[in-house]
C-alpha cells in the first residue's frame, strides 16, 4: 500500500519512500524555480504597468492643465479671463444702422465658450456692451470692434456687417464723434450709434438700461 505521504503533492505520482519522492520532486518539478520566475515576471509586469499608468497620468495631467489654463489672449490690452470680473462693471449700448436699416449686434461677442470672456463682451442681441474688468479702465469702441472681429465663430463680423465700409459714422448720445471710432471711450450708459450709408433723420440718443 502506498502511503499518501509518499505521493508527490505536485503531480500525485506515488513513491516507495520519501527519498525517492524528494529525488523525483527535485528532478521533475524544477517548477518551483519556474514559479518564482513567473512570479518575478508578473511583478515586473506589475512594475511596468504602474510605470505606464504613471506616465498616462502625467500625460493627462499636462494635457488637462494645458487645456484648463485658458490661453492668455489679449486684444489691444483687453484680456480674456476664465471668469467675469465685476470689480469694474458698466454698460454701454450699441445700435448699428446699415443703409437705413437697423441690424442686430450678435450675442457672444468677446466670449469664447468654455474658455474665457474678454472684459468687453455681449451676452445677448440687445446691443448692450458689457464692460467687466478687474479694475476701472477707459475702454474704447475700437477695442470692442477688434474683439468682435477676433471672436471665433461670431456671425456676422463687424467688418462683414459694414460690408467693408471703413468710413462709417459714429454718434454718441446723439452727437457725431469725428475723432476716430478707435478713440471713442465707452462710458456707463452711453448710447452709441454706428451708421454706414445714409444717416436716418432721427437717431437714438439714449437707451433704457433697466437697472444695468
Ligand atoms: Zn458679462
Ligand atoms: Zn454686465
């Protein structure tokens, strides 16, 4: 009868005595060392896996930090910030008349969705220019127009709306401003009218800001 203690615990083969069993084990089952190798291999894989994971995290980290930090864009000294500044917050209103017809000022001028807002921007099509900056500064109509034409996917652009007319007239609170539109300051509650083509007999001289 074969003693169960003399059975190889690895392959189940029976042996007459433990000496033969041990001999068999050392000759036939070098697998112990193999197992160790496999183990060390798997730990090497683990280490490689961890290193790869770390590399992925680093790459993602760089990717996200690059994408979360909005590109600092400045147009004529007007910065595009990720959030709205309200320390200096005033509003002016803009009407645009082309060939005797009032045209709509687009919403979203100066706003790059999910990225940043220029200190000068429009939130809707009312023509209200929001001037929102970290500190009191005199901004100009010229800066606003530059931002308008440099806001991605804004339609129409100011240039397009003007059909390329560079000799448009500008009226501020009913008075024509002849020193160049790029010098026109944007004051709180100014009513600005840009006219391309014939000037209508009556122009808006003020705007009801309704608490803005
Ligand atoms: Zn705003
Ligand atoms: Zn505002």
